[in-house]
């Protein structure tokens, strides 16, 4: 029996075998060559032609560097990832959520594939064995794509696993704000039952039919799903991005400011990069209606949090629904925790158990495609 090994914070798992190219070939009881694996570590492909009857079974060693961020409730089945690599002994998992770049580099030793979830990776520290970084999610601003490409490391993401879940969260915010649900519950929590005495309500309470939702960078799958649900609710959808065009689904806004000025709900859907960081700043917020709400389920850095807090305190906009923040979690003294016109959630858009299981299965598909020499969802081509 092979000995188990344990990385820092990692579960005990069998140590990946050395390449069978350097080992005596195993034989069955009849003296015939058994099923073996020969791995080309430089391209990550299984080879079955080095010996007679060799079979591509063990293909690569993979390391899930921060499993606790994904499988925090121990409800996920990772067997498809293991199978894509060649079996349970090919997958090492480490059950913490935010390892440092140096720790990640150490964990990557003797592994071909890194699986990460929203944790910074210093490509320069990685050992030469790493040939694939699979970001378990849509965003990939945690990896220096150019540096990875220079080192011959392919980076891929999983762009569609959470489409329904995140779109539903966006619409949940819309419905919560329109029906003042959260405000009503907060009043009861502090013992205020004045709305039950009536007849006047203390907060805005409106229908969504006929209202406009503006999607910032929302031409992708999540934005399209939001637009479809909005249409079913009788809403109109505006969209703004560099490649947006008017379709039966939505109207393309003339500019970002045009979208902000016309929308009753503004939902952020663009990735975080140098061009989009603090795209929604004091100037942008000042273009919104005083009765409008901002919803961000994309990346916290797209919104200048300092400017947003100021706008919320001054009543520049009516409120904000934030599933993402510039720093996650926000600092203990962040006003976002206590502002009465904010609905704050801890990046839960992707955390439904079904969504996370779909994510794991799609990571396995990415790995299998890469090892078959046909990589998909590559973000540094």
C-alpha cells in the first residue's frame, strides 16, 4: 500500500506515483503487461503508445489549493475532478480558504494542475511542474495572465456555472427594494410596528412593472438571464458595454451616463480590470436618479466604495444591494454594515450547493479538455 501524504493544512491522500516511464512495468497473474500510464509532464497529455497495451489512466496530479472556500459544508462531490486526472490519488485538497501565494507555491510542488477559488496566485513562485491553473469561478483577476503565458501556463475559468443563481440574486434585490421587504423586517427587529398601524408606510413601496433595469457590462450570460426575468416582470432593460447592440432582449444605451440617468435599478456585471476599477464613482452615482438602486454581484472593485458610502449617506441614490465589496469581508468599521439603505451579503451569489457542485463538475470538464489537448475556457490564449 502506498503511503499517504499530507500538505500544510491538507487532507491525507496517497502520494502521486512517479512516472511509470521510470518504473518496471506491472504485470498481471498471467505475466501480461497490465494497464499502465505514461505521462508527458510538459504537455499534460496521457500517452498510451510508449508500451504495448498501455492505457491512459493516470494523467496528471492536481491540487485544490483552498477547498474550504468551495466545500465549506462538506457537501460537494469532487470525484469527477479526480477521475479527470486519473483517480483519487491524483487529487490533493487543502482545507483552508485563503492561503498565501507562498503557501500556494509550496503546495503546487510536483503538481501539474492548480485549482483555485478567488485567491491570489503569484505565478513567478510556482514550480515548473504547473501547466494549468483552473480558476473555479468566472473572475480571474487573481492571476497575472501575461506572466502565466510567458511561463507556458494555461489559465482557464468557468464562465457559466452560476448564471441562474447570480441572475436570481440580482432580481431578488430588485424585488426586495421594490416591496421594502428588508426595511419592514428591520423595523420589526427593533420593535417598530408603526407600519401595521398605518395607513402610511415609512418606505417606498412600488411595482417593478414599467420600471427600467440598467445592466453595466451585462451582455454576457448572467446579464441575458437577468434581462429575460426582468421582461417577464414587465420591466425594460438597458445595457451598456463596448460591444452592446440593441436586440429584442434589450436596448443598448448610448453611454454609461445615459444608462445611469434612465435606470431605476442599476446592476453591475462587468469584470474587474484596469479599465473598470472604480467605474462607478461619485460622478457616475451622481448621474443616477435619487430613487434608483445600485446592485453589484460582479466584483467589488468596480464600485468606488468610499464614493458609494457618501452617496448613500447623502441620499444621492435610494440604496444599494451589495453581494461583493472592495475588501471581502469589509473592515469591521465599514459603514456598509450599518447603513439603513444597504442590503449587504457575503458574496453568496455562487454559494448555493447546486451551483457549487455544478462548478466542480465543470472544473473537471476543463481539466479533461486540457489533458486531451483541446483546452477550453482559456483566458490567456
